[in-house]
C-alpha cells in the first residue's frame, strides 16, 4: 500500500513539474504596438473595447497604430469595402493578419468583438497576398509577411461581402511575468490630467489626480476585495484587463 501511495505522489509531482515547464516556456506578456489598415474603412477593437481616434480609419494607404496592452486577448476588426476589392492587413510583434490566426465572416453576431465570444464556427480568413501585393502595394509600418485578408467573397459585384467582421486571439503568454499593476499605473500627477488612474500600489485600489496632487490607494470597495480597478473603463470591475494578480489561464 505504501509503495502504491508513493507511486501516486511521484506521478502527481511529474505532472506538476511538466505544467511548470510548459508555463515557463511561455514568453512574458508585453505591451505591443499594432499597425493596421483596412480598405476602405476600419473599426478596431481590443478585448471588446473600440480603439478611438484612428487618424487613417478611412484612408487605407496609411496604417494606424494602436497600443495593445500586455494582457489583451482578442483583436477584432469591422471593415467596409466601398470600391472594387476589400482588405485588412496588420501586424504586431507577435501576431499578423493571416489565415492561421484570423477568422472572418460577413454576418454580424451579438458580442462578436468580445473576449468570451465563441468564434469556433467562423471560417478562417482568406488571404489575398502579402504586404506589397497589387492592388494595394506596400503599406509602411506593417510587416512584409502579413497578409491582406477578407472573406471568400471579395470580387466586385452584387455577391461580394462589403462589410466583414474579423477577429484573432493573441498568442498565449506568461501573465505572471507582469508586475500586478502593469505599465499604466501612475506614481505622480506631474503633467497628468485630473482624473482616476491605475495605482501602482495594487489592483483593488486606484489613484486620483486633482490639481497636480496625487491621492493614492483609494479602495475600490472596502468590503469587497474581489473588485479590481479597470483603467480602460475607469471604474472597478470583477475582471480587469489592466491589472493582474498572476493568474495564468
């Protein structure tokens, strides 16, 4: 009986060690800069939140750049073609538009841009050539290995898809390599506009700037330690993409 118990413990330790080895093999989660454009118009979402102030959203020869936070999980795009052919192309340090990572559909589903949306039934994106291919040519700032993507119906005419919805899940990374409050936290209000911000003192507190004065460690809710500050929504939530306490999927 004792030998059987020891064998069981040994097996459990081997499984645990294997899990740790797999985790340590993941790259650290880091902030990324996404360069992206869409022919002819583009809306960009990161984890369900629309990225605003895209200067070139309707000027496809110029790529827009947007920050993708270290803990982001999903990039989603709505694109509209008003010409002969449509296309979406973009890249970051760890993902680019291609048929392996991206899925596209012409049907708009409720919650299509959200992290927890089930896109398993969506078809893979269709590639129409890498950056530099005609009719688009080279788009500055985007990897030359990125592909122009769309749905399969991308030929001028009544049957072509003029509006498409595409999304991709970012590669897995080691969330535990992130210091809890991430890179968006503040320790000073010098040259910072009045408002509420991510505190560097923890996830369940936030900081406020008022007339250049820092009011730090303001609790989300004294009686609810599960609430975390979400610096994108600027309020406390039960799940925050801007602060982590080392929770790997």
